[in-house]
C-alpha cells in the first residue's frame, strides 16, 4: 500500500499559502510586475554544476528550466521594467533534506541598481519574513580568511588542494581550482556559519562570476559581481549585477561547455534567443533567485524539505 498522504501538514500548507500571498503583496507595493515564462525551453543551462531535465517533444529535445532567468531577461530587454516571478523550477539531482529536484523559486529583477543594493533589498525581505533582527555582509575573500585562516581568491590550485586536505583529510582526486573552492565553501565555510543568522557573501572570484558582471576590487583584482544569501548555514538566494554583454556571455557558455566535456557531461548549445535579446540591449539591472521551499522551512523550523512540500520527489 502506498503512502499517498502529503508531507506537509495542514498548518504548513496554510503557512505556505500565507507566505506566497505576502511575497506577492510585497512586490505589488513595490510596483514590481509579476510575469510568467515557459518552463519547457529549447535551450538548457551550460553551468557544469547544474543539469536540466530533458524532455523529448516531437522531433526536438526541450529542457525544464533550472530558473526562469533567460526568459525573464528577454522580457527585460523588451522593456518590461522591474519584474518578478514565482514558479516551479527543476534540477536533475538527488533528493535530500535541503534538495528536491522540483522546487519553487522566487526570482526578481530591478533596473538601475547593482548587487550591493539588491543584497540590501533581499536582506530586508528575508529578515522581515523570518522575523530576524538584521544581517551580516562579508566579502568572499574575508569569510574564507575568517573561517579557514587563508584567503583563496588568487591562491594557486596546489595551495587550495593542500588547504582542503588539511581541513577535510581525504578529498576526491584531480579536482580543478573552482571545484576545490566549492568543496571548501560547502564543507568548511557553510558549516561554520550555521549559527551566524542571515549572512551575505559578496564579490566572488572572477572564475565564479556565472552570468554576473566582472568588476575590480580596491586592489584592482577582478571579481564576480554576485552575492549569495545564507540563513543558518543554508544557501537561500543567489544574486547578480547582471552582465548584458552578449559576446562575453557567449564566451562564458563556451568555457562552460569545455568544462562539461572534460567532466563527461553533455554539451549545451547556447540560448540564441537570450543572446539576441542581450544584443538588442539589456537595461542595467540586478537580479536574484530565492528558494521559496527553503525559506518556508526556515520560517517553520522544518529540518527536511519533505515537511514543507505537499508531495516531495519520493511521494510524487
């Protein structure tokens, strides 16, 4: 006999409904327009850390989106103004206490601001929802120095490998530089900040800019103009001061695909509609994606996403 019942009880389901209503009310008061975009698209994401679900559609393959980012940027380029979306998104990954392959995402874009200004807006929203007194902001370099006793922005791969082995003991062989940085972040930094409350980490290594602009720090070193928001050590939101240079992003997509090939992953052709939209002109803006399921879990004290989802992956 199957366990047909939902994971989230009636109280949690009412809290989800209230949270969604509060989020929509917040953006309505800020005069940010709600939009909808397709979940099934012709192009997938090239980021080697992400995998799309692939869906055969007649004579072509389409991809369930890991975020509505590409389509929302096409709306921005078409003159939409400030926009937000609450939607389902999908990542091909194992289910866990903090992961579900299908999840609810809040994504929004603000014109004319940078990632520092957007981080403040995210902080105000998250602090209000979770009834927290405030937040901390750390540069990526400073928090590595604080937690690990060593900076890592410009450290060579060999030093990072030695640092990881010193803190973690056995590590997978042959990790590249960015994989070592990700390992140190997930296994050292994130556990260390699990009692720090709301924490923003800003200005990532240039190699981890993703779709953000690259900027120069006070020392003249390139950095990725992005931030991540953590609450009690849980990654909640990822934001960019958006790069609108189509040629630059095409080059980054090619770099992603080279890395995917080296890792044995399938190639992802670039989204030509996105690149054409950027060529037409993306207005200066910053954008952020925030995990609604994780936000609800933090608000309710749930230790497992199964408790805040009607039907998690194992129940669907």
